[in-house]
C-alpha cells in the first residue's frame, strides 16, 4: 500500500483492541515528540490506522488532497468539513499547504486542528531539530517527503500559543507526532 490513495486491506483496524494499542502509541508519540512508532500489523497504511483510532461520528474531517479512499469514509464515520474548519485535516505532506486550518480560540484552544500529513518516509531524509515539552534538550526527526513550507506554516499557526495545530506525520507503516508545543528547526548540514 502507498500513502497516496488508500484502500482498506481488512477490518481488524476497525476493532477496539487494535485501536487501543495504536492510541497508546499515539499518546507516547505526543509525550515524546519526534518519536516514530509503528502503526501495527493490521495490513493498513499508517494514515488509515491513525484515523480509524482517532475519529468517530462526532468528529469533523477534511481531506483536501484526497488521501482517503472513498470506501474508507463510511467506516471512519467522520463528518466531512472544509480544511479551514475541520477538527482533523488530512493532507499530502509533499505538497505545499494551500489552506489555513482552525487554530482554536483563547477560550477553547483545544479546537485547534490536528493535521495528519502523509510523507514518504520517517527516519530518513531532511532532519528536523526538535525542542520543547517532552524533549530533553534537542532531538532530531528525519523526514523524507515533507514540503518545507509546512514547517514555516506550522510556525505561524503555533505562534500565538496556546492556539495552534498539532501534527501527526505518517509514512506507509509508521507515525510521529509534533504537538503545538514543539519548536521545529530544519537542520543545516
């Protein structure tokens, strides 16, 4: 499976036991930004595994770059929304951002969107230097297939903390989290 248009391989990801394991991995990745975790052996790409774990019928989802297969939308049960107002936004990380997501308000910063970006590979490629909560000093996350404009856009979106967005990067089989509290620099050399 590639991380472009995704099709379901089976139904096990739609079962609570696997979703609970993936949710624990996601929590660990948010607690330790830049940590890469496997999506599991469900036979599904990381993107659909993450979405199946986090979404329900009360959640709004935007897919402006058409990363989700039509057959998976009914199983996700999420409400379709625009990228500017959805709680979750799936986007192709190889393309420059072409929208501005919801950032929340001072009264409700939790309403900032969670961006789920598909990238080519985690653990290879452009190193990102990470610092902030959950990181002892600095750490690095190498990412291949992340358009550099995402880093600048994200910096703008999180500049008025606690407002901002949280990001989950997904390659074919793994994911990593970049909460809004994480400062990101592109490493030179």
